[in-house]
C-alpha cells in the first residue's frame, strides 16, 4: 500500500488591522490638541453669559479670560451681550450699542473685522468704573459745576433733581436741549470716555429744588 502524503492544510492566520493604530493615535492626538486649546484659551464671547465676570485687559484679547465674580482677579462684569456685530460697525458707533446698559463702562468685541457675526460684550469696570451717569429722578448737590464727579444725594437736602437726559452735545445747551421739558431750570453737560471708557456725552435737564 502506497503512502501518500497528507494534503497540506493552509493555516489561516488572521491579519492584523495595522491601520487601526494610526487612526487611534491620530484620534487621541486630536483630542489632546483640542483639550489643550480649550484649556489655554477657554474664553469665547459667544459662550459667555450676562452676569459672568472676566479678567485681563480688553485691549489685549489674548489676556481676557473667565474669572469668578467676587474674587480679586475679576476686573469686569458682563452686563450686556449682543450678537450679529462687526468691528467696523462698533468703531463707527463708538460702542453706543451699550448705552442701554447703565453700568456699562467699556466693551469687548470678538469676531472678524468685516463679518457681521461677531459678539459684543458690554462690560462694567469693577476696578475703575469712572463717573456714572445719573438716572432720571436722581438728586444732585448744589455745587454740580465744581464737582468732578456727579454724586447722588438724598433728595431732601439736594439742590437739583434730574428731570430728563438727552443725547445731545454741549453745543445744544443754548438751543434745543431740554426743550421738551418745560420745567427745566438748568442744563448740565455730562461726559465720559476717558481712560478707554465708552465715549458718551449727555445733557441733563435739571429741576432746581431750592
């Protein structure tokens, strides 16, 4: 009886999917890079909410970061937020979009210069707020012209009461300013804008109480 060699059996060895390793490594690397970016620059104006606080210098965008309100490092508080803004538009308006927020001292913009999808944050300066514009109904002391800062006082001992506030320049003091408020006894120009603050000029229509 002849011996025939046993048929060769090809052993199927599973091939290693070597392409998985580079993909996995790239994926891990991408996550690390993204996490590094978020840690290094966690602040974005679009994700910042009204009432939150910031630290840094608004003239140096890279220095602006989130901060916990009430801490010594908190320099600004977000009192207003508006989307759909452009840098050119803000330069032309002088930041007047923040006028509706009484405590807004300066603004921070994040977005492209010509695009209209940027975000505007109206900020209250927690360290150096500067002079505050009085509100209608506030009362002022008698020596308002000598005062560098209009300080509100109790109306019982005040000399003037603010009847109205108009957006007119000082040139309007002798013309149409306060014409719509017949009971106005005196007009006073209020200005702000020094030290990087939002430039504003208003005419206060005052009632003389004494």
